[in-house]
DNA sequence: CGACCCAACTGGTCATGACCAGTTGAAGAA
DNA sequence: TTCTTCAACTGGTCATGACCAGTTGGGTCG
């Protein structure tokens, strides 16, 4: 008897292949609350050992896509993109969640930033800064908009670069000034008309609003505000004493 | 040959025992950057199979205490520069901000909690738990509502105590089980009618919603959801590499 | 009828053993 | 000397197989 959905031997580990297929199954043919086939059934279906099945399922449980209940089964969790609290660019963040990130640049200009930003970036009154407004998507679904200002005094020529590439990567590789610290506040807010339109939600819907200043060794490089769709994004954090 | 630090057979899973010992080792006798014994050495040292060693080490890697490098070894990570996101009770939290906290108990009962809570608290299907719904005020202004379940298996008699006093203080002083770790997720949500009424805001207003599990040394004690008025509360955090 | 028990599920744990894939340093070749 | 090779580490993957521990529903016994 051959397994109905056998996995390939090869470069990609079987538990990775299985993880991907199960994730796909959760997104498409199953709904939150539905039970997955039992682990032993998955062994037969995909022609792998239980070790491999438990590995694949375990990853999805860790990521929050599945929930295991001893004696009952494994179930599809309520869907939520979930971000650990870390210092990562949007691209890294999404890839860590197994999603494909895309960025649409809505606005790119060099201008004098608003007073708050001038203060946060340690600029003088009439210094110019790079202003980017970007829409962020994961697997082609809008996740967030962010409105960011970059310090051109510390990052000369940044406005000449390809803005579709990762800014964080440029800071690290071209300027040797990676963002190694950030201060941010998070609050719940209503989406205004502009944000709502771009994110594809109703104006007034709740969004997570981040206000963040990124530093390289105490030099402020970035001041950004971001608005995240609350139905597709949540913060996850561990607290210890 | 007997393993030098053999683990006990018994109620606690070996990978849990090993996880605890390795965590202890990291905190006491090792420094960030130090290598752990290799997985095969750990097998011999603790008299367990590699499955178990990988399980225990894997948990600590997930938690960020260890880092595995293929071909080189497993190393103690830099201690997470965790934020000022404090592990504090509402009362401590508010006093730190110079406000006077008050609590109104809206509901107190002993009941079988919903499935999610059963899982989070590590209960069995029909175990009962203490259910508290409380309104929190600072300087007499409503700040948040929280809906919490407490583990009565680990905290027998908690339901007999004065619920207006600080629960956290009782956990610490009466049970010697302070909450020393918590996992929480944060998202933006709309206030439903109940929450809106109690908080004195319009239904549909954005609120910060916390979902939190509090632990004492890996024993889950508390599962709580909280809704915070977004106009009176925001999260502040520092992120470092 | 109701209480109990048990078989047949579910996931949880663990040992054994094999082989693959990076890393490193020492032995040998140029 | 310097470069190459390779053996002996490291962690990564996977199969097999056993038994434990919750859950559930159906059947039996009182």
C-alpha cells in the first residue's frame, strides 16, 4: 500500500514538507475548530513515521496554527499572525511566520519632517529626511501601513537606493549601522479613512498603532509609525522577573 | 556504567526534568556564549535517549535560552534584554505610574472553565477553577476589565480568600507560588457592549486586549483576558538585539 | 433506568539505531 | 611552507516500536 500523498525524498526535510502541506490544509480546506486527522492517520496518508508527523505538527502548534488536546485530537486554532517581540524588519518578521512579505511604496520623498520626528531623530530645524510610506502585505493580504522617516544626516545617500529592497539590510550592509535597539509604544486606535482604505478595512476598525524609534548605538536612524490590522496581527511576548 | 546525574522515573516527564536542570545549569554555572555538553554527552550524563535530550534542549532553544549551531554545538544565549514590560499586578503597575488603583469585583464563582483555559491551566476536563471578573480603576477612572481563571488544583482554597485583596500577593505569601513568568499576546479589538458599558466608552471603541497565562516555575496558575481603554493605557517597550 | 467499566480511540513519552550535513583540526601531499 | 584531504566531532533527520495517559461511547451489571 502506497501512501496517498507521499512526500519526496530530497533536499527539503520531510517534516518541512509536511508542515507546509498541513499549513496549506488549515488555510484552505479546514476551518478554525476543525480536527486534523490523527497523528497515526497522517503517518499513513503521507508515508512517514510518527516522529516526523509529531515534528511537523509540533511546529504548527508552536506557531499557534494548531492546538493539541491530549486524548481528543489536534485542532485548527483561530487564525492570527503573531509576532514575537523582537527587533526584526517586517520582512524577517513575516518570513519567520512562514508568510511571504511584499512591500508597496506608497510615497517616497525627501522633506523636512514634522517636529516630533525632528526631535526623535536629533535633527536641526530645517534638516531634511527621507520619508517613506509603505503598505506591507503577507501572502498578498494587507497587514500594515507604515509611515517612516530616516535620518539622512547619518545615512547620506539613502534616498538614492532602491527603496523596494530592505531598508534594514541597507543600513546593515551599506552603512554598517544596523538598528540594534528600538523604543516603541503600542496602543489600540481606530483606523482613519486613509489607513482604512489602504488596509482594506472599515474606517473606525481597531488597529494596533506602533510608534517606534530605531537606534544604532544611541544614534537615532528611524522614526516610524505603523498601523497593523488587528484581525491579522498580534503581538506575542514573554515576561520574566 | 550508571549515568552520573540520572533522572527519576515518575510523574514528571524526563524531558521536563532535564529541561529544568539544563536551565539551572545555564543560570548558575555557565555564562552567555559557553557551550553546553554535546547532545550525546548529555545522553550519557543523564542516562536518557537522544530523543529526550533533543526535546529538552529544543524547548530551551524555543524559549531563547540556548542557541544550536549545526556542526558546532549548543550555546548559552545572551540573556534576553527583555523590556520594561513588567511582570506586575495591576496594583503595582498603577502605583508605578503614580496613580491610585481600585478594584471592583464584578463576578466571582467556582466553575468549569472554557476549553482554552482548561488547556492553558493544564487542567482535566471537569476540573473547576476560580473565575473572577474585575473592573480596574486608576484615580477612580475605569482603565480595564479583566476576566481571569485561577488554577484551584495548584491553589486549593483560593476561592475562600478575600477577593478584594491582591491575588498576586496571596499567591506569593500564602502559597509561596509567585507568578514569575507570563506569556501574553496583545491585540487591538473593538469593545463589545459589556466591556464598553463597564469601561464607560462607546461600543466599538478600540481597546487593547491582552491574553495572558501566568506561571510559577512552569506551573500555570492564571489565565486572564483583559481589555484596556486605549485612551488611557499604552504599552511601552524597549527592544534590543 | 442509572452507574460502572472497558475497549478503542486520541496525543505524550522514550529508547534505539541509522544516516545526513556542517565544522574543525590534524595528518599527509604538494 | 601551504594546501588538501579526511576522520572525528557537532547537530539534523527519520524510522520503528513500545508503552503511558486522557477521552469517549457503548455495553454490562446492579
